[in-house]
């Protein structure tokens, strides 16, 4: 499986607490504009997120975002 979970961080993440779970089993991350992302899960659920990528933990299937204002 190659999908990842998307987390929103509020402080520096650690191994036990990567942040608030935003969307599970994400298959597609598509930029829609400056700091605007469309996320699609393997179940077809779509969400948009305004933020920037903080880090990716590919072995753990985690992508961490920081929220931003438009």
C-alpha cells in the first residue's frame, strides 16, 4: 500500500503524536493554487487544505501539513 495519512501539526511533531489526523488513506495530493491542496483518499473522499507541507514520513505513511491563512 502506498497511501498516506495527512496530519495537521500545531507544534513540533514527535513519533508518538504526529498531529491532528485530517484525512486517512490519501492517494492523491494535487496543488490547486498557492498553498491550496486537493486531497483524495482511496475511498474517493476529497478535502481541500490551505497550508504547506512541513515534512513527510514515508515509511510511516504520514504527511504533515502546517495550516496557513489565505
